[in-house]
């Protein structure tokens, strides 16, 4: 993995995109902390919409007064 500062990424963006296209992950740092990553497009996996729908359907419904109940019970 290549790590570069934001200023360096601005100055060498084409070169960094070429590295990502070649399969390398490029991490862009801001103030010494990771801020973004350039990754090869092939590294991204599409979301399975049907699976996501199934998961959402199984989630319990939340009542609109849930926070009020938690606050009243002093669990907040």
C-alpha cells in the first residue's frame, strides 16, 4: 500500500490513479491520518440488493417514542 499526503496526491494524481489501476491501494493522508483510498475498481464488490432487502425486512420496527421511553427509564 502506498501512503501519500494530500498535497502529494494533488500533485501526482494521474500517477496514483495508474497505480490503483494496476492493483495497488493508495492511501491519502490528511494531517498524518488516513482520509481516503484509491482502490482498483475490480476490488469493489457489488451489493446484492435481494440480500439487503431480506436483511432490512428482518429488522425490528422502532417506535417513534423509543427515545422517550429510554430517557424515562434512565437508560439513555
